[in-house]
C-alpha cells in the first residue's frame, strides 16, 4: 500500500526533516520524492510505503496536516488507490 504526499508553502529551513520525521515516527517509508523551489514557494511530492504504518491511515494523514499547520504549510495525503482512480481516463 502506498500514499502520495504533497507539501506546499513558503520555503523555510527544515521542511523535509519535519515531514520525514512524522513518517519515521509511524514507520512509513519514503520510496521516492521530488521537490522544487519556485521563487519563495516550496513544492514537494512524495511516494510513501504505508504497508507497515503503525497507525490508521486517517491518523497518519492528520499527523501530517498538523505538522503542516505548525509550519504554515499545506500537506495533503492521498491513498494511492484514490490517486489512481482520480487520474484514470
């Protein structure tokens, strides 16, 4: 089972560290990631393995949303099945 995590907001020090710390805390493995900075806007997309997550998916998503709010960022987590369904032609 995998999830897509997106992070957007004003670029600051430690964004990647804080997001990955939440993932590590619940045993979520980051499989791939892409990030860019457009002027002062930070944008990151991650693909995460949630197979061994120690908490229910909704709780994991809530933890990341809370982390985002603390950094004044937007963090969205979507289960891969939902992501694939949304992008199916």
